[in-house]
C-alpha cells in the first residue's frame, strides 16, 4: 500500500530526475541516471539503487549533484 508520504517522496524523486535530465542532457541521463531508483529514505538518508557495476563512475560524476538535489 502506498501512503501519502510515499507519493510525496516519489514526486520529489521524479522532480530530481527531471532536473538531472535537464542539467546533464538526454544521452547522459539515459546512459547513467535513468537506471537509478529511489530505494528508501530512513533517518534523513536517501538510499538509491544503481543496477549497474559502474556505480563508482556514476558516484564520481553525478554524486555531488544528486546529493545537492
């Protein structure tokens, strides 16, 4: 069951994804950022799933911006 808070969090995550697409372009978004998914928010920390072995590359190139958004 999805709660109101879940809906709000997913709407915020969708806005973050939109900003990342706008800032880094469609090609980079499709290649590196689109596969990211919001796993959970717990104790003020966001956990993002990255279904790729290139997590280090994604974190190095996009991690700061993802954290700031």
